[in-house]
């Protein structure tokens, strides 16, 4: 970002006020105060780049510091540029059901060794990697990951329990309630579990149930 652009951005963000005069000369060393500013900004703005943080420090705090120094400081603070963690979105009712289910296991109302869990997962047949280290301007084959607009994928279903695992089932199309019941019947899932654990001697836990 040019100096003019920085001034324009500051004036837009501060009701037309002129930005303060910046210090000249050698960039400042990373003091405890600067480290705290970098940490607070990164926690509050996790998607912003080192360049964004550099501009923030220069315009808002009158601090000049290089992007490489910012990057090193972030790493010393245990920040890494990685995909975000994921978590399941649950309704209040789903949370309540899971808590109650956990309590029944803790209280041994449902013995954990008698539970058979089922689940399905979709697997995309293409490279899912999102980040790599590469040089700016490098256009060699090694830095590219070929992707398809409509990647080929398959859905796989199975169930597991103490001393038990079913065969994996490849699913065609969507797995709605009718297709799920048909899957259990076609692959004789309950017959298989009965032969392993005894008829009626287990709890079948459907994913999301």
C-alpha cells in the first residue's frame, strides 16, 4: 500500500483527520509493548495478513516494523498460518440429547461396550490441501494443485462397537431415511450385529440420533 493510499485510508477511517507524522529512520525493535499489540491484533483479526498488521501499526500506532519481523514475532507467539479448526453446529436439543446420552453411559445405564455407533462420510477424490510454502512468482509445476469444479466423491457408511466392526458400504445418491432403512436391510446389518453380540444385547446408535 502506497503512502498516499495509507493517508486516504486513515482519513476515511478517522472522519477526515490527517494521520500523525511517522518517525523516520531504522525500524523499531520488537518491545514487549509491540509484541502485545501484535498478539492482540492477531487474535482479533485472525484472517488479516502481515501487511495489514504492518499498516495498522504504522498508521494507528506510529510504529514502523518489517513484515518479516511481524511474521517471526507471530511464530514466537505460537501463531501458524493454517486452515481454521472445524466444529459441529448443534441445536440446543441436540446438545441436550448428547449430554443425557453421556450421563447414561457414565451412570452405566447404557454400558459402553454394548453400544454400536454408525456414521457415514463423504470422500472427495482430489487433493484437499489448501496451503503450501512457495516463492512469490514461482510458476513451476510443483506449486500447483489441480482441482475439478465438480470433484468426484463417494460416500461410505459403516458402524463399529466393542469387538465389532461392520463392512463398509458404498452409498449411491443421497442417504435419506428411506435409503438408510433400505441400506440396513440390504446389507443385513442387524443380522450381522446379532451374530456378534447376541440378539437385542446392544444399543444401535444412529449418527445424529
